C-alpha cells in the first residue's frame, strides 16, 4: 500500500495561524504528501502576501 497522495490545483492559507485567508495564501499547482506524515510538498505555485509583497511570487 502506497501512502502517497498526489494532486493538482488548490489553495492553502495560513488562517489556522491567525492570518487572513484572503491576504496570505498559496495557489498550488502540483503537490504530493505522505498520508502518514504531517507535511506537504508543493512542486510549483504562487504565493500571495498582501501588504508584504508587491505581487504574486512564483515559487518552485
């Protein structure tokens, strides 16, 4: 049994850390994670942090 999950598309935000979901978020393109571990690996996407960055930041 392979415990890996792979997906494409979606949005991750830091609202659980008290940051506004519409101000700080990451638009996922490709991602994967091991269902037995609390970690996520995003292969590509764009980070938005309104008030801290002038525009979306490409992340590879």
